[in-house]
C-alpha cells in the first residue's frame, strides 16, 4: 500500500513540474531580452524533459507492477 501511495505522489510531483516547465516555456516567449529568453527557454525545456522522462518511468513501473500482480492472482 505504501508503495502505491509513494508512486502516485511521485507521479503527481512529476505532473506539477511538467506543468511548471510548460508555464516557464510560455513565459519565456514574453521576455524582451534575447539572453534571458535563451536561458529561460533551455531551462524550461530541461525541466520538461526530465519531468516527462520521470513520469514515463513511474507510469511504466506502476503498470508493470499491476500486470504482474494480476498474473499472480490468476495463477494462484
């Protein structure tokens, strides 16, 4: 039970950082200074990339755990 709560919490945190990265990307286009635009643009893309990769990992781990538990129930 604790494992599921932890995975769901990590997934929600990943979703938050994904949304934060998208908001940061949108706000980067409102900047006037080219240097700050480039820095904010690449920072937001890094946040989006890392949080999306972690989200995919958490979701794959939860799905594979659910499938293996379903297989154990069917076999036993």
